[in-house]
């Protein structure tokens, strides 16, 4: 089978990570893949914040858990988080951000790095605390959160087998 298709089939969400930090060179390559995502009208209106500072990862995790009403770590111990933000003025802002997220996760898999999309970035960066974090990171302007791509190395059992693909989801019109 074609290598790209095989890789897409084998990527899984990881929900348990080792303590090993993500190789910075791999992190850069993953970020680069995100920047190459297609965007509506080629606007490139997304912004990526690569968070590896343990205090800031912990702050994001806490805020995310609060939104869910949980006390568990929604980042599952991942050591790196790429926050994908998007310019809310663009009509394709959410689609553009989602495509960046897809590129990040697939690139991570291709490089042997485990990942998962963690949601609730919208709520996080609508809050005063989220806005204060953006200011602290010198991310100026108005941004809508799309997702967090958490990254790390899979602990045992961190990745479950993929579910069977649901049938009846494709119509070929010839
Ligand atoms: C929009 C979106 C939001 C998601 N949010 C979360 C989340 O908050 N927490 C989580 O553990 N997984 C989250 N996921 C991961 C999905 O649960 C996962 O992709 C799905 O179960 C399929 O598993 P797979 O990625 O291994 O194929 C999200 C995925 C998407 C696309």
C-alpha cells in the first residue's frame, strides 16, 4: 500500500505519555507541517503556539479540565502542546484550524511522535485567563482557539487499536 495512506491508517490518538520530552527537531518539523496546511483563499490565518514550558502546559491542562468540570489531566501527561489559534474574521477560520490540526497529528505520527487532539481551546481563549496567557506569550490580536495538539511518546497502552470504519459513508457518482 502507498506509504502515506498506510501512515494515515495507522495514526491513533494517544492518551498516556512517557516523561520523555519531544525531540525539538521533530517538534519543529511537526510545526512546519502545520504551517503547510491548505487554507481558505490561501489566507494562512492560523497561529501556532508551541508550549513546552511545564508550568504553561500545566496551566492549560488545568483550564481545560475546569471547562469540562473535571480534575483529571486532559493532556494525559503529554510534555508538549501545540495550541492552534485562528483569526475569527476569516470565514473559513475553523476549517483552516482543523486542517492545521490534522497536518500536525499526521506529521507527528510520520515522525514517531504520539499525539491527540484535545478540544475546548475555543472556551479557553475566550476566558480572561486564556487571554492573559496569550498576552504573556506576546501573541497579540484577537484569536479563536481551535484545538490543542498534545505531543509526546506513547506509554504502554496509550494508543488503542483503531475502530472499524463505519460502512456506508461513501457514495461514488460515476
Ligand atoms: C474535533 C476533535 C476533538 C477531540 N477532542 C478530544 C478531547 O478533548 N480529548 C480526547 O481525549 N480526544 C479528543 N479527540 C480525539 C478523538 O476522540 C479521536 O480522534 C477518536 O476517538 C478516534 O480515534 P483515533 O484518533 O485514534 O482514530 C478529538 C478529536 C477531534 C477530531
